[in-house]
C-alpha cells in the first residue's frame, strides 16, 4: 500500500456483516493505518467505530 491508498474489506455470515474501511496514513519503518470498523446485525442495527493500527518490524 502507498500512503493515502484506501482499503475496503467486507466479510459476512448469517449473523453479521463486518466492513473495514480506511487508508494508510504514513510509511516509514512502520505502516500506520486509520479508518472505521462497521458491524451490522440481522435486525438492521449498526455499530461504527474508529480504528487505528500500526505494524512494522
């Protein structure tokens, strides 16, 4: 991924649909990522929360 490049991933089963959307915000020794995590339930309710991650060596 390049800085500013967006990522969207969705997975689901009969009980939940989970979406992750975000973008890489910095690339040096570590990759920094920020976005949102959305969980949808069969009753139509949604929960959305901000996420932030870092990985590297």
